[in-house]
């Protein structure tokens, strides 16, 4: 009896747990299954699940944007009536999933990199300590300027690690122009001109070990949307390298000072950017001023600290903080304390600047081989057409000569033969009837 009472007491002492249903997988993965949200300082917890049999119990339903299917959505009557909250989750720029605005309207909440979202989940970790964005910014440079100058004997002043030549903003087209005026060591699957380095013991260098050897790093996003900044920025700051930026118009939440990076937008042409890089490459004192923020936390911008070092008891704009916000929503929905707003609409991100660097002349230079192939294809098609036409005319002339007729008389004969055959066919058809 005592054991039963103790067991009941233990269950009563445990915080209440609320289910949150992931309607879809996350990029095809089940990593959210069973995730327990118990780190938020709340008197309750939440558990994520992909088990749709928990639909009735769960008040918050999450759909990952890349897995969204219009013919596979929860009961929208439950959403419109306020019984369920339907959350759109995405860490990608809009053109990577492009949900039609007709369908974004069905969602009640947005979980995204956007700072205007209901639950903000950036590519960085807030707070202090290992792995946090501020810790990366304040970390000592991996190499001194003297060591970097030695590396420069074998390396370009600029490095770029890139995975794809399919960026919608055409960043690769810009870099192709930049290469006319300055050397860039490119690693990865787009415009690669440098092999990934390996340690003497056979171990591959880490991303940070590669980037740390350089003076500059191209932190260029594949999309130009407000707040869309990825780990490409964390790499150079973590190892004391000057990032060359292109992404959102406003980087104030992400840069330690206004003199800690270069921006593509600040230079009228790639040539002007290359000139500035060369100046800093040859002037150690001027270059090191871009790393002054490493010397003292007091130099960091107030907006950066406000964003990434939130006050005690508040959640930051990262994975943990966004999940805590979702958990609170699940509690409020279940307990009836959430005020549903039927007029609230989740629309697509309209801040994106598509095809930013896609200039016709630049595209022609980058894809010159495709243009050559297209021209050759057109030429081949025209040649085939001409040959076929000449062959047809030659065949007609030969047949005319065979019957000792001029070309005009041969045409008349063919027409007469055609009429005769048609008449014979009609006569045969009438007899058959």
C-alpha cells in the first residue's frame, strides 16, 4: 500500500508533459521524435513526436517546409476554429521551398530564422560558453598575422568553401568576376581550384583549420533575405579571419563592430573589392584593425550583445529558445490560456532579393561553354535542314529526268497521279458500300 502511495506521489511531483506533433519529418529525418523539452525553466515539459495517433491529444502541429504536401495537411477546421496551432518550420530561404501563399495562409505560427517569426531559430547559439556565437567572436585568432604572411607564400589571400553552383542569387557569377583581379582559393563543389588539405597523419583539415590560415573568407549566402545568415559567418569570426559578406541588407545583429568585415555592397565593382583586399593584404596594421574586437568585449556592439546574450530567464534566438517557445504555446493551447487571433496570417518572406548578381554579361562569361554548345546545336540543326532540303530537291530532279520531263511537268504528273489514285479509291469505296 505504501509503495502504491509513493508511486502516485512521484507521478504527482513530476511536471506535466504536453505532446507536440511533427506532422512531417525534418528533411526526411526523424531526429525530432521523442525530443523532450525540459530545459526552459518552465514548470512543465513537452515531448515532440511524429506519431499521428497523438493528433487528438496534441494542440500544436508542426510542418517542415521542405516536406510540405498540399494534399497531406491536418484537419484545417481544427486550425481555423483555434483548436489547433499549425506551425510552419523552416531554416531555409523561401526559394528553397517556395510554398505558395495560398498555403502559407493556413499556418498560425512561423518557426524560422526571421527575427519577426513567432519562434526564432537562427544558425547560431545564444548565451555564453563553448559553442556560442559570442564565444566564437571573442576567441583568439588561430594564427598571428606573421604566420598568415608565411602561409601567403602558398595560399591566396581569400578562401571560399562552397557546396553548390546553384545559388539563386548568382554569387558564383560574382566570384567569377572577382577572380579576374585577385586570387581566391576555392574548396568544394563549385569552381573548385584547391584540394582539401590533409595532415601528415592522413587526417583531413577541419573547416576552421582551413579557414584559419587565410586573411579573408567569403561569407556569401546563397540568398539575400532579411535575417538569413548562416554558419558561413561563424567560421571566420571563430578563427580571426576577416569575412567578406553578402546576405541581408542589415547585418547589425551579427557583426561585432562596423569595422570587422568587408561587404560586397560597399564596392561598386568586383575590381574595387579586389583592390581593397590587396591593400589590406599588404598593410598588416590596417588589416589587424579589423580584428580589434578580439581584444576586448567592451568593443562589441550593443545590438550584438543584446541579441546573443539575452538576460537571465529569457530565451535566445536559437534552437533551444525556439523549442521553448513552441512548448509554451503547447501548454497555453492545452490549458486554454492562449488567445487565438483568426486574422493572423503567415505570409511568405517578401524581403528576398532574387538573382542579385545575375547580370547578362557576367552570366555569358560564366556559362560560355553552354552558349557555345547552344550555338553549335543551332548550326547543326540548320545544316541538317539544308542538307535534307537539297537531298529532296535532288531526288525530285532525278525522278523528273527518269521520265524525261521538266521539273514543272513532273509536278503536274505527280498531281495528276494523285488525283487518279483518289478517284480510284472513291470508286472502290462506293462499290464496297
